[in-house]
C-alpha cells in the first residue's frame, strides 16, 4: 500500500481514472494549511527579538539545568488543559529540536542498562523514522526489532525488555491505537503528534508515562523545529533531559520565544471563548474561524473539506480506495466530528497492481510507498 503524504492537500483532477492530482510535491508533509490562518493573525503572533535577548547557553531564570523557558512551559500546560488531550499535572516537560529528536532520546532514556539490549518495536504500518532512527543510533542498550505484532507472538521466547512506539492517531493510516505488548518489561512511547482536534476527535486526556508532541502539527511551524515530551517518572525525565543536552546543549531560545507567542495567541483566543461560555459551531467558513483566532476550528474545517472532496473523487474509482475512518464525539468541540486525518492511506484495488506508487505517479499523484 502507498501513502499519499500531502496533509490531504489535494484538488480534483480531470483524469480518465477519476483520480486526484496533488497541488505539488508534498512528500515532506509540510503543513501549509496553517498559512492563511497566521496571515490573518499576524499582529497577535509576531515576535520581535532584540540583539541582547538570551545571549548565553543557559536560562537566567534557572538555578539548575532545564531545557525550556518558564513562559513556554506555562503555555504548553495551558494548551493541553484547554484542549483536554493530555494530563500535565505533576509531570515533567522536556523540549527538543522537533519531536524527531525526542523519539530517539526517549528510547535512550527508557532502555535498561542491564547488558541485554531492549527491543524497539512498532505495529505495522508505522512512521518510518522509528526504524531509521533506531537503526542509525543503535547502541548496546537497544536495537530495532520490527513489527510489534510479530514480537508479541514471540515474546515468551525473547529475553530482555521492549520499547514500543505507539502513534495515535497513527501516521500513515489515521487509526486510533494502543500498545500491543504488555508486561513489566514493556515500555511505551506514545507519539501523540496528531492527537489534536483538527486531526481526530479528542475522547479523553491521555495520561501515559511518556508522551511526545510537536509544534508543527499544532501551529504548522515545522521549520522552527520544536517538540516536547511529557514525562511522568523523574528518573526517565532526568535521563531524557541529559540526552538532549548532550546533543544540542539547549533548544534554541529564539525558537522557544516564537513558540511561546504562537501558543499564547491560540490560548488567549480559546480562553476568551471559554470565559464567554460561547460554543462556536462547526461548519462555518475557515476564514471566520481565523478572524476569531480559533486555530483548531480553522484547521478542522479546512481538513474536513479536503477529506470530503478526496472521498468524493475516489468513491467511484475502480482502481483506488481510502482508509475507512468513523465519526466520533469530540470533547473539545463538544459535538460529533467526521474524519479529518493528516494523510490519505491509499490502496490499489486490483491485485495485479503490485507497484501502486508508480501507478499513482503516472496519474500525477505524488505518493510515498507504504510498508
């Protein structure tokens, strides 16, 4: 199966197969959909950085080493509280150069130092960086072991511990997932990059031991490179913090300042709505939501519209099909929301089409081969 990696950023094309044609080569998953929103909220989100701002490595507010500014920590905790997607009380937060850096840092922090390497796993289909990073940075403490389902079948014959990546909703197919492997020696890293109301219904606040988030999927600022881990156990937090510090010393002060202002802009808009006890209905034009600073409403309206158009385009196709995603009640929007995933998991219906990626390319669709 191939995966169309366009953030559902597609338009209808006039092709004999009734296929779609992408707006451009979006294989990197750049979240350009947020561009119009921030243009409409330019004044509120603008940051001016004086030349003297935070010249040194460390944070002046801290007596010991810490990775994030107090202002950014406040906005992150406020955001999760408003959205209701993650519990942050009595937990520690570490920031890194995107959640990409934190993926391997979390593995290194969880891997036991007992002489037996931990098996790093994830259920197919999974985000390719889980494997590529683990193999690239593998040490005597951990190694890539493949599909979590296969590992679970062989678990009784495997010595040592496991570290499982669980991406929910999942990249690439948008499925809601939980850990496959359980037990006292089974550690889990929950990659919650897409657990935001514009991508999926928020059904509960996650309260997992290690949870990863990224700025790029919240605000669209992928190039700013900021991610954060929410960690329950202090010893794991300490090891994760030291791992990040050994690589980059500290996450850019300028990036943290920009992220603080972006999140503050979102938090202020939704706090105002909460104080007014005003429920803004879904189904209005994205430009209306942008005018109110309601980024989640804006992004959901945009993605939902694109997903509907994509389904309408492919529903009559004899060659291609999409993943099936069900509507669900969203605690954040306080109503049932339809599917609005980041990616389209496209499959070829004909058994003879073994190379579906090439078939899509010939039709003008930029795709990435699946697992």
